[in-house]
C-alpha cells in the first residue's frame, strides 16, 4: 500500500487514505507555515508524505468523515469527490472544497445527498457549511446562502428572521457580520 498522506488508517477505520492526499492541500498548518489550499511542501505525488514518521501532530490526528464512515461509498473519497467532509464545532458538517474544483459539491452525485443531510441537520439546529477558501455557503433546506467571508466555522449560526415581511433565516457569521438568508 502507498504511504498515506496523514494517517495509517487502521482496522478501526472504515476506509484507508490510500492514494488520497487532499487534506495535505486543503488545510492550513501553522507548524509548517503551510497556507490553506496549497500543497504541503512534504507532499510527494504518488508517494505520500516525505516526512511521514515525523509529520506534525495535526496530521497524525486528523481523520476526515470518509475515513470513519463506512456508509460513504467510494465516490465520496476526498480525492475523487474533490472535497473533504468533516464534523466541526457545534455538530455542523463542513464540506471543504478543493478551490481547483469549486463546484464539485454541486455535482449530481453529491448535491442531492448534501441537501438531504442539510435538511436533517436543520431540524436539530445544525448545518452543512460549504467552505471554498475563505468563502462558502450554508446549505439550508430552502436555499443555499452564500457567505462572502468564512473566517471561523464555529462562529456560524442560523437564526429565524422576518425578511421582507416573510419568515426566513439569517446567517450570522463571527458575531459581527450578518448575511440575509
Ligand atoms: S482527506 Fe481523508 S482520506 Fe484523504 S488523506 Fe486526508 S484523512 Fe485520508
Ligand atoms: S506534513 Fe505530511 S501529512 Fe502533513 S500535510 Fe504535509 S505531506 Fe501531509
């Protein structure tokens, strides 16, 4: 097996990283001064992490949802889907999209399922948040709400609101900026 990019997916996991290295591109990594959305300097195409034994703890401890969830088929493997799914603060689901394929999450293979999950989470006050660089969307049952600046996923919440005289929702970002839903 090829050396994995982040984790030596053991028997406790539903899947193995195999040839996927997408988290080595999409996440920022302070220890290596690696920016979000840029390949790590230690990521080697076809071979994995060149410092695997000494990789930062953040790399050792990250497990995307595809790794852990056996109900997600091979089409959801991050390097195939072009996005990473992870559970974040508040029980929200983040869809971290490869900026090179910003519309990947809207593909027919994924979007209907994401919409369904968003509707289920919405009932529990949680949300599916699409992150594309520093911008993104909150997927609501009724519509997808663009978020121009997405600095802190944990700071996002949805509040009921009356907009133009109709019941609607307002997306609150970082306690200071509000986007009309
Ligand atoms: S995104 Fe998931 S499957 Fe891909 S390398 Fe990272 S942990 Fe493994
Ligand atoms: S150090 Fe290795 S595991 Fe961590 S992001 Fe870089 S290539 Fe990936």
